[in-house]
C-alpha cells in the first residue's frame, strides 16, 4: 500500500487538473452573461 500512495496522489492531482481545464474551456466557450459560466468561474475561484 505504501509504495502505491505517490501514484494515487499523482493520479488524483492529474484528475483535478484535467477537470479544471475542462471547466475553464467550457466556461470560456459559453457567453460571459450566462449563469452557468458565472457558476463555473465561481467554482474555479
């Protein structure tokens, strides 16, 4: 279990970074006046 923990942390960080990139890209693709874009930007910040 111990040797596998750094890989698990790396995978979790990679997933968070990927989701952040997807949310930022979808928020940028939507018009700025939409409520979903503002909600996504608020979640990111």
